[in-house]
């Protein structure tokens, strides 16, 4: 483990050194990492906007000088890299921190908005778990009001028709897809297109804009049922680095977190609506809706299956967080 960590540190240091500017002696320079290497990903762009906000509002006292992707830090090492201080920020789905803080994936299954989570104390509770588990603090959470949907190359017009449908699954949706009676499949993100094209898989879950960003519009024809969960991307900061900021610098970082939860997240919502309309109008895409009764059952299954699984592996986390963000 020590040699792996030392090797990772060397890779990160080399990648971050490229293009880093020399800052004034009284400027705190910070470095970030993001889980996706696609510069056009709707999940990456807001993190760069977060960085720009810090740099513009920091007044020369705090600056984010580099952002690297999985080419520098493998996604399964992001949480450890942040905990060890190899980078100062990580932007990633909360589930990427499950190995250090079991239950974090539950932040992708709320039934309230990010703003409501801010107001009801969810952030403070999450940070109570992050501090000892991951040496981190969550300073922002974007894309929280954009839902996941199930997309497929086969029509599914009722819950019964999910039986045997082969759906690419992540840990976030595995319990739910199993509850639906579908056949979950472990397929890497980069192989989704080929798996759908060849008929190995029938569908996957993601957001509307990824139909075009990842060209999946070419291999799926249907969006099935209501939206569920959310592709929340958390901005985590190394706790030691956060505590070393002075009050002004910390205020800038906190304000940047609020910023990405506002305008950039709202822009993602607008882009979602436009992408769905474009898919229907120009690609013959069909949006399948269920009856009100089946819609309610679908959503009940989605949230209960996931939170029951979280309660099994992280009972303390589920007991404190589920009432705040799900309400039952």
C-alpha cells in the first residue's frame, strides 16, 4: 500500500507541475482533480467555473492553479489522494468516497433540493462523517436538481416489462435495478456505446444531455419512466488545507460552492430540457411515461431499495442522513 501511495504521489506531482504558475509568497495555491477526463462533460464544466470564481474573487490571496483528471489520478484513488493531501479539491460523485465513508452514495438519492439540504443541516452532518473518515469537507454540491432517467434501445411501457432487461448498472442504481427485475450489468462508462450498439446491453441510467455529449443518442431510442435520484457532483476539499485558510480565503471558497449550486446548476437544468426536446424533434426519440400508480411505485422502489442497502452497510450514516434528505 505504501509503494502504491508513493507511486501515486509521484504521478500526481508530475502532472500538477506542468503549467503551474509561480505565485506570490502570500498567495495560497491550491490544486484540484475531477473524476471525468472529458473537457466537454456537463459534469466537469461547473468545477472549472468553481475554480474561476475562486481565482477571480480571491483577490490574489488564494488561487487554484491546476485541475487534473483521471489521466493523473485514477478514479478509484481520488478519495485517498484528497485525504493524503496530494490534491486540495476533488470533484466527483459522492459514491467515489464510499471506501472511506460508507453511505456517501446516498447523496445521489435525495428527495429534496440542494438548497434545502443546505438549509436543513445536511451539509453539516455530512461533514461530521467526512472529517474523520476522509480528512475532507464538502464545500459544494452541483447538478443536484437534475434527475437521472433510464434510457434504452428497447421500449419498456410498464414495470412488468423491466423483467430481464439488461441495464448497465453502477453501485448507485444496482439495488434499484435488481428490485425492478432487470438484469444489472457491470459495464465501464467507456464501453456503454459499444455494449448498446452490439445488443449486449439494452440500456443505462444517466441524464438527457449525455445523449449528445457521449453520442448515446445513436444507440438508444427511448427514455423510460420518471426521473429519479440525481447526478450530484460534490466538491470536496482536504480538511487540513481548508483549516489553513484564513477567514477571507475560506469565505471565498464557501462562496464558490454556493455559486456552482446556483447559476451553473440552473444552466444544467435548462440544458436538460433542451436536450430532451432535441432528441424527440430531430431523432425520433420517444419518452415513455407510466401510469400515475406505476410512477409512484417506481419512485418508491427507487428510494427504498437504495436506502435499505445503505442502512445495511452504513447504519449510522443512514440513520442520520436519510431523514434529512428523503424524509422517511
